[in-house]
C-alpha cells in the first residue's frame, strides 16, 4: 500500500477498514477533561470490552439466585465452564481443541508443564532461553534447574543476538543445538519477544530442538491474540500464554495452555494431580483412584474461577466473530502505516528495532531511544499517549487491531515528532 502522511489519509483508511466498528465495543480510557487516551499498551493490558460486564453480571446473578446449584442450573453451568472457551482459544493459537485448556496463570502453567516435559538427566539437563527473555521465564527455568540439583549458571544457555544487532537469528540457535544438543533437555522460547516484538519461526525452532531430542516449549504471552502461531502445525511440545494482553480478559486473568496432540494420550507422563484433571465422568465418585484425563485438560488441578472465565468468554466471543485472519490483516496495515510515519521523522534520536518484515512481527513496534532518554516517554504520557517503557532504552507501542485506529497512529506519531 502507498501510505500518505496526512490526517485525511488516516481517516480514509479508517473509513475503509471493515473492522473499524469494533472500536465502539471497547471502553476507551479518558483524561480528566473527557478526551480519549491514545492507548498503545494492549501488549501490557488490553482494554475492556463493553460486553464483559454483562457476562460477569450473568454469573453473579446465577450465583445469587441459585447458589451451589449454579454448577448445574446456571445459564452457563459452571461445572463445564472451561469447555465453553476451548474451541475459540484453540482457533486463536492454531490448535486442536484436545490440545488447549484455560487454567491458572502463565508462570504457574509453565512450571506445571515443566514437571512433565523437563526431565533432566546428569548428562542432558540444560535449558535454552532467549538472552532477553521476559524475566519471569528466566526466574522459572533457573528455579527448575536448582530444584533438580543443577547450577543455574551452568545449566542455562542463552540464545543471543549477534554483536551490534537486536534481533535473534535462527542460525545461531542451530549452532547452539549442534554443539551442545546432547546436553540440552529443553528449549523454552518466547514466541514473540516482549522487548523487540520479534515473531520467531516456531516450526523451525521445533525442528532445531527436536533434531537433538530436546523438548520445545513456547511462551506466547505476547503472541496469543496477536499473531497466528499455528501451534499444532509447528510441532512444538507445549506452550502457555496469558489472556490479559491482546485477549482483553482483565488484569491478572487466567492463562492458556497447549500440549501437542502427540502427547495427549501419554498417561504415564509425570505430572502434578488434583481432582480437576481426574476423569470427569467419575470425578465426583470421591473414592476412585486417580484416572488422568487425556489432552491438555489432564494438566488441570482445581475447579476454575468462573468470574475470570466469564471475562475471557466475553472477549473470545468477539475473536470468534471476527477471526484471527482478519485481525492479522488489519494489524499488518496498522503497523505498516505506523512504521511509515515514524520513518518520515528526520531524527537520529529514535529507531525501530522490531523486524521490518510484517510477517516477522506482531502489532508491537519497539522504538529505541538514543542515550536511553526516558523523558520522551514521559512527554508522550503527558500528551495522553499511553505507551510503556522497557529498560534500558525502548518505548513499546502496540496499535491493536481490535480497537486502535489509523487516526490513533497518525496522532501518536505527530505528538512523538513534536516532542523529540
């Protein structure tokens, strides 16, 4: 597309956008004078769909009027509530329903998955992560190494960008596996890097890891609802993600978990157990020996929090209505226009470190600021442009296709330019 640097052009793009109506179905935060924020932090916390309140109120109403019988008699019976989310979530991440479940929170799920899939031996125990992985992932794998009696410094291998570069190169991961694969038990990689916004080739990562019999896990915290990871086709062994970013489910809401179908019926996989991963047909026959369920449901432990799931359902119903293909198409146009406008700014103070190829990024552009000057970020906030700062020197900006407009992007860049 031939972009133009004008407000009139941005408004015309919004007029032609088949998804522009979705913006009206979200609460857009306002300043004290009633002006809409230019909200670019859906990669940190997604905005609230207006229908979320209705979905939660339905469960509050059923709880008030039915009490415990709501498990069976509610409009959406609570006993099976997590099942209402499975197909929609599977569609978002490119999985089969048997491979997906909504439960717990992200790092909790990663630990539960590592109970099953990180099975170190004295020789093959090391874990590979990106050098700039999200801190929670680093802490999680370090603690797993220590729990199994290994030195975290020796057991942790970092996949790093090349000197003078910001992005990861799969050739370097190939070299790591080629040289140390016989000592590596697990790769745990962020599918979309939180700092640079780089979308990695999950299928290639799986092929590289599996070439030396390493288990491959993916953290999709910044991928679910943003890119199309095609988890089943990728061949990765497991994945986990949160839902409060691009999936708009509310602060601290429940997370998602994927276990590839090839592991679905391995009942001898070691795992922690609770009554909710016991066979649902006999779950309430309280004195039965443990009988683990097949598929991703077999990693559940406890009955789920319904109010949080109601908020997730409110969002997933919108995703089902629109579809990830349409959202990705708009996302690429939004970030393409965003990138074009930033490139018209004649300044060496900032540069984009996110991949230029739209197929290798989600809707986040990471703007690196010269000399790590955080004042620019502060000036944006003072002008109602809500982005986030990530140490040491990046402003992360995510125009989300569900609710951001081309006009938002134009206005944001105009304010950015004035404050450089």
